[in-house]
């Protein structure tokens, strides 16, 4: 749900930050207080169009930030599929607005406008005249129907999608396999060459990994052997000019001194001890060398084998296993090429069979949709009559398009008439902005438990209604608010009284500066605002008492 809204330097808004609540959030205020500016700010955060004149006078930049809590596992997976991961269960949409450009971020990471809009559509659904009105998009009408009957329709859609993939796979195979004789012979020659090259190497699955380990051990052994040999050369008695030879000469030189001088004797003894230590070292070095048996022949044989394997891996796969798999694929391809006509005929037969299966599943889906549309339309009509569309006629008309698709071949569109004797028209042509919002409210009420978008915003839903109808509208929004968050901007007390959380949008003028503010209302302040909505500037005791009764009645219905 939308947890927090932060707006800075937009139009009359200096800076506001407001925390929203679960359920039905109502926003009210006097005409001109900035309700449209607030909704416009939300639209900007969701990727709406921006121009520099939207900035507050004198400001260098504007900021809109929406913080959402993610409590739906399915929604979380959809976001993760876009490499967007909630942090502490939250997603923050941020848009910084500057003259001539804007920068959008999600959880601090810069994103393009397409990504921002895609994520926004998952998180919030706005219904107002001319803006973000999904009812005006015909393709959504079928989406609503599929959601309504998803227990029966989803399994059929899965079958259609499976049949569609099979059909398109054979279609691609047929397109890719079509060639003239010259191309066929050329590909045969290449396949034969590659198969021969791989088979000649007589590869064994996993051989490359074993050889790599052996080669590393051999390379280490060679290095150690060379180091031991060099050290032994400088320290042993087996070669001239070594440490042992020079040490023996030094001992002989000090031997005569040792018998006549005490210090000379001490130096002679130390040197004799060093000679003994060096002899011990040479014996240990010789034993250490014997523990490493290195064969130049085995080493270069292993190295050459690895070179052959790595060359094949460079051309045909990342491992011996992949190279062998490539070889099998080439053999299969060679068989197909050598029996070209038979394989082409087989592909054509499979394509035809796949197309027939697709048509069968698509037709079954169409029949189920047409069947489900009957009760769906009846529920919509009933809901509209509750909202004072007394003479409404409502239909869902189906057409089939020629193109195949993952979701079948159906197009569907809502048609309606609100006056007796008037011909049915596409809904977008027959309903005003306020009427469209109420129609959407009815549909959202019917689909309350089916949709995943966690937050709904309604504006202009109360245009042209009052009394009982307004109360019915409020009841439907409160019903939706039990499973999803609803934000509604209204000027009717009948709707505002049903609020789980009530906010006042007001304009304040101080020191020749006008600012818009949003204030969460207590129960008492909410009653005063209801009284203002009921009586305007005339705040009488009876109006205040009516507002109090209206609020208490709404609370008793929870």
C-alpha cells in the first residue's frame, strides 16, 4: 500500500509529507485548496508528463516521492523479475524535477521512464477523468473478465499458451529449415567437417576437468623440481664452486689458528657446526627431490591434449559435455539435411497439427469467456443500478481477430447506454469522466479479491451524485478497502464520513506566500469537516449534530 507521500516545490506546495493508512483514506478540502495539485504530484511520481512551469515559483527543483509497503508475495516476485527488490519490505519511487528534465529512481537506483511506469502500474491504480483511465483501454475489458472467472479461465489460458508456443516453434523451424540446394549442400559439408573434427578428438565426458587438475599438479611438480635442483647445485659437494666447497676451504684455513688462539678455536667450532648443518640440509634436500617424480613426456602430452580440447571448446561449447552435445545436434541436423524433403513434409504436418490444437484450445477459451461474461455483465449492471444508473444497458461484445496470441484470439469491449431508447455505444464514448470512475468502482468491487494492485485512487467519483447514491459509492469503496488501500478525493460528506483515515487539504496564505497543506484529522476535526461539507460557510448546531450522527453511524457499520 501507499505508506508515505513526500512532495516539495510543486505549484502551491512548498513541502508536505503525509502518512496514509490501510483501508479507505478520504481527502477533502475547499475548492482551490490544491486537491488537483496533490493528485497531479502523484501522477508525476508514476511517470506522468512534466513541464518546468509546474515548479513552485523561485524553486530550482521539485521532488515527488512515494513509499509503498509490499505485503503481497506475488507482487514481490513480479518486482524481482524486473531486478527490483524491496528493502525492508518497501519500494520508494522518487522523481526529481528540474528545468527541462527529470531524474527517476526506485530505491535509490536511477531508472528510465518505461521502468518507472511499469512498476507504478503494479503498485497503484488511479481513476480520474482523462488521466490513467484504464476503462478507456479496450484491451483491459478482457483482462477484467479473465480476472472475474480466473479459476476457470486461467487453466484454459495456460493450455492456449502451451499450444501457441508449440505452433510458433514449428513455424520457426520451418522458416529456418527452408533453403535451396546450394545452401543445403554447404551446410551438409560444414556439419560433416565439424562432426569429424569432434569425433577425431575422441573426447570423454568430464575429461577436461580431470586433465586441468592433473596439469596443475604437473606444472607445480615441475616448478618444485627445478627449484630443488638449482638449490642442490649451490649447496652440495657434487658440483664445484658450491657453498659446501667454500665452507670446507674456510674450515681448513681456520684449523691452524684454532690451536693457538682461543677466539680462533671458537670461530673454527662454529664453522664446523655450520658445515654439519649444511650436510644435513643437503641430505634432506636430496630426499625431498626424490619424492617428486616429474616426467617431461607426460607433462607435454597432457598439455597438448588440453590444447586440443580447449580449441574445440572455443568453437563448440564451454565444456566437453557441451561439445559432445553440439556434436549430437549436428548429427541430427545432418540426418535432416540428407533427407530434406521428408523432414520438410514432417515439419509441415506437425505445424498443421499444432495449429489445429491451438485453434481447438483458443475456441474453448472463447466459449468459456462468453459464458463467464453473462454473470459478469449482470453483476456490473446490478452494481450500476445501486449507483443510480437506473436505465443503464450494459453489454460485453466479442470479436475474433485473425492473429494468434498467447491469450487466444479474442477482443472484447464494454458497450453501454445510460438513457432509455439510446443505442449502445463503446463505453468510452457513452460515459463521462465521473461516470467512468463509478463504473470502475463497481468493477473493482466485483474483483476486490482477485486483483493484485495494492492501492486505488478515485477522483471525480462523486461528480453529479448526492444522497443515497453517494452513500452507496462510499459503501463500495469501504468494501474494497477491506482487502486493498483506497484513496478518494471527494466533496461529499456522505462519502467522507466512511473514512478509515480522513485528511484535510487546505491553502494557507502567510506573508504574501500561499501554500497547500495536508492535515490528518482526528475524529472531532473530521466531524467539523463533515459539517463544513454539509453546510458550507453556515456552521450551525444542527448541521454539526448531523455530521456527528453521520460519523458515528459510519463507525458503527465497520
